[in-house]
C-alpha cells in the first residue's frame, strides 16, 4: 500500500514518456538475441534447468550442516587436564611452561591460568585439571594465531586439551549433545556389571548395517589407596575396626576440627598427617594406631594397605551410574540405524534394575521428524495452490514452483566455495533468494498473461519476447541492488562480528546469479510449453476484461 501511494505523489507530474538508458537498451538487444532462439526451441531452457538440477544434486552431499558458525572471539579458553593422579606441583610446573610458551607467540596479548578448583567455585575439578585463558591481539591474524596456539598445546603429550572460544563453551553447555551419531546409555549400580553388559551391547550392535567404530566409553581409572581392616588381627590387638578407619582417614585425608574467623572470612582448621607419614605405602603401613591400653600398633599389622584402580569420576544420570556405547554411522540414514539399534536393544536380557536408553530422544526425534515432514508437505501444497490461484493454471503453477529450487543452486555452489557448511546464516540467505525468485517469476508470468489477454492470443512467442523485454530492467536492477547491498559483508570475510552475515551474503550472491538466469531465460523459454489457451485460463481464473496493472510500475 505504501508504494502505490508514494508513486501517486512523486510521479503525479512526471512525463508519461521517459528516456531509456543506453545501457539498458544495449542489454536488451543482446538479451533478445540470446532469448529468441530459446523461445523457438524450448529444449535449451530444459537443458539449462537440467544442468542446474544436476549441479545442485552433485554439491548437496558435500555440504556440512551446523546451526551456528564458528565465532572468532579474541579470547580463547583452553581446557587442560592431566592423567588422573597427577600432583598439584606437577600440574603447576607444566601449566607455567605452556603459559610462557604461549605468551611468546606473535599475536598473543596475555595469558592466564588456574589449576584445580577454587574454594567457592561451582565447577567440580581435581588438581589434575585446569584452564588457560589466552587473549589475542585485535590486529593479529586470527586463523594463524589460533593455529599457533593449538600447535603449542598439542606439543604436550599425555594431556587432554581442547581449545575453544567462550561462546562455543556456552553453546555446548546449553546444547549438550554427544559427538557420536548413535549413543546407547546403559544404566545400573555396579560398575563392573555395567562394563560387562556394555561390551555385550557393543558386540550386538556392531553387526547392524551402517554402524562404524562401535566403542564403550568407560571412565578413566586412577590408582587409589585402599585400607581393608583385618578383623581377626584387630580383635587380637583389642582395636575397634572403626577406630582404625577413622585414625587412618584423619592422618591421610585430614579431618576438620574447627574454624577460624578473620576479617569476615571463615577458615577451616584441619588436622592432617605430616607429608613424610603418607609418602609411600611403606610409610603408611608404619602409621601408629592407638590401642585401648594406651599403646600403639602399626597400621600394617591390623589392616591390608594397597593400591587399587578406581574410576577417576563416577558419572550419574537420574541418580544412576551409566556407561555409554557410542558408534558412528556411514552410508545410511541415522534415523534408520537408530531404529535398528532400538530393535536390537529390545532383544537383550539385562540384570534386574539395569536398562538402556538411546540418547538424543529417539522417540521424540521420530515424532518431531514426522511433524516436520507433515508441515513441509502442507507448506509445499499451500505454495502450489497459491501459485495456481495467481495464474489460474496448474501447468503455469508447476513451472513457477519448479523454478524456485533451481534458483537456489547458485547459493549451494557459493556455500560450497565459501566453506562447505550450511549454517543458520546460510539458511537466511536461501530464504532471501527464494523470495526474490518467487516475486520475479510471478510478475514475469503474470505480465505474459496480461499481454495475451490484451492481444487475445495464446502461446505467441512475440508476446513472450515483449514481456521479457519489459522485465529485463526490473529483474537486473533487483539482482544488482541486492548484490551490492550484501557485497561488503562477503568481501570482509568471516571476521569477528561477521560470522553469521558472511555465509548469508555468500549464499545470496551465488543465488542471485542462478535466480536471474531462471527468471530471464528458463521461465520465458518454457512458457509456451506450459501456457494454456486464453479461453481456458480465462474461464479457470474468472478474470474480468480489465487489464492487470502493468509491470512498468514495478
């Protein structure tokens, strides 16, 4: 409504005849020489459409998918974890070395780190883990500097490390997905039973078509000191087994006996054995335990002291321990593989109070997939019906409908050259190209229909050429104006702050090329093959004798 009103006010006194641009006149002459043979031989239009379709089908399998792009934040976070049992002094030594090496890199502005867990921290961490914070210089080359940081971190073998940005960490906390395509979680109470049953499940699903690299993810084990009281010997020395455990725990692990208050701060008072008393198994065996008669007895005389493997972290989900059985998927649909895995799990007999579950919400995903498919079918049917209502012809509606996906091929090719990943920004670009293609295609076909009604002829190549002549300037102007608007976003690349807009601009630029080809060459050349007779379309659409609004005002 705004555009017609503005046109009425701004062009009220404008001359009816306007001078045509010499550039447009020259382009129209060349355009007509290209289009005229195609209108007479529609197979050229079919050839272009077939080539676009083939190119799109070839490039789609090579494209990856991600919801969000990789944000180029200048502050990096490095998760740093040593082997279970690594001491705090050793972690401090290694962290100091890597911090100094990172600080010496060109483009690194500052480096900070911490090891273990702070007193008031909300994160559970041991002394063998920590974090490093690396701040990059705004003027440094982001890609090269991040690669140099990763090379330095990778130079410390035996440590689990991961370099990421703070936005990536926050997104992972919200979208806590699994890395494997199919993950089966086995719940139970006993870790040994979980390990045995998980191995059985791994063997069962390994024979499913499409499953690759099935594996059991078990917690990392670390050496743990175990003290088992010998009841017979404790009774011989008159020592209560509970007293033995409490004394050993106080000397080896410490026991809180009070608090100190200083400047509104609370400090715990802990009684702990001297370092030399817990230096080795020999020194621990020599610990003295009080007896009821006031004497002492060696810990090794009343208990068995040794090192045993135990999980470094005991994971729980829904108050139950669990073990994950993961696998990749190749040459088959993930949902189909997950359905086969679900069926295989149903045939496995598990011990009482042990059960399995497919992660990712298998049942919910199936229901959601069916809903999305239903909405997609409804949307496609709705679009086709709207096009039929606009043209009054099922064939012309089919021509306009088929032209929409063909116009997106340029966006697919551009996305492949721009990184090969379809992100949320790229999807926004596809929607933009789809809207431009639909608008230009509808106006092109309606303009040809208007000329047919005015002349009373149908399937006249001259009318198709006249309409294409009139629509050349608006179509090119729309493509060029849109292209120039997004060109700066594509030119500066995926720099910080432009990670979302860059793939959108790349897809729009590529899509505008094929959208213009489809609107200017494919649709006019194939119109005569799809156009109904004037009498038939008039009866179908119920048009009045008044002509439609000319596209010149477009």
